[in-house]
C-alpha cells in the first residue's frame, strides 16, 4: 500500500474544478477499500484508472505546450472528435479516445512505438480483468503489488519523457510572470500556486523538474533577478524541505 501511494506524486497538486478532485479522491478510496479487503482485482481497476488519469494530465500538458504538434498528431481522427479535443477545457476529455490510441500522443514526447506498445499492454490487461470471463487475475496481494511496481516504473518513464514539456512550461512562466506589477497576483507564492501549479495541473514530480531548471539560461533576460526570486519562492514552498506543499 505504501508503494502504491507513490502514484500520488505524479498526480496534480491542484485541480481546475471540485468535480475533478472528487473523481480522483473517489478512485483512491476505491483502491484503498478494495486493497484493504483483499479484493485485489477491483483494486487494480481503480489503480489503473488513476494511472490513466496521470497519462491524461501528461497529454494535457503536451496539448498546452505544443499545440501545433498536438493538432498534427490527430491525423486519422474524425472531425467531430478532433474539434472536441482541440476545444477541450479538461484533461478528462481524453476519455473520448480509445485508451490504446490516446497513448500514441506520448510519441510527441519521445516515447517510441515499443514503449507505447508496452503501455498499451497494461490497457489490455485492464480490459481482461474488467470482463466477466471467469478469471481472477489478481487473487493475491503479491500479484497486485508486483503489478503496481510495474505501473510505477511506466509512470516514472513517462514522467522523464515529459521533462522538456515541463521545462518549457516553467520557462514561459518565469518569463511571463516575474513582474509583480503586471501579473495577476503581486505575491509570488500566490502566482506560483494559481498560475503555475493550478493552471498547468502540475504534480510534485513536475515541480521537482521545475526546481532543477537551469536559471542561467535566462541570465540575459531583463529582470532576471525577479525570475530568480520566483524560483526561490517555489523552492521554499514546494522544495525538499516542504515536499508536501499542497496547492
């Protein structure tokens, strides 16, 4: 159970709506209840849904950061679905795409066909467990724990591929939000919480990437010192000394 909780570090610290947060909390409750009561097959289903939610948030960040690439990746989609995805206001809109197909968006961050195929295998496994086929695929805690270890490896791999997207997002944030007289919130902590974290569905793992950002790459920019101040506030609020910093 302790290892399974690690998935929470890959999920957003803040959601755009109470409904989204309620949904994620519901899935966690379903997982924990079934895990505790040795209903491991149903615990796996809830955990898989949490995992796919992670994938949706990753793809949403791609959509926001690389809109032209995202649009070109929809070749083959019917026009109505393409229009719906481009106009989407929530990552959960991606449920409209077949899960095996939605994973192909990860090719935009360098996941090759072999990796996407291995991720799709998890979807097939979920499908097998969700049908009334007379089989209990996860009848022991050991079996589910082994699958959770595999899932976390996949999620971490996707996270590492997302690094350039998060770095791009953070760079834009620093460039566009360093001036306290022009941004939405004069207080740096408020700007970070509402615009960076809340606005981009950032997870604790995403923030770790932001904390590693090379500030020297912006040294030639005007008001570089204000960008440095923003970065230090991020470190103080969400860095290793306060890794639980909820948005």
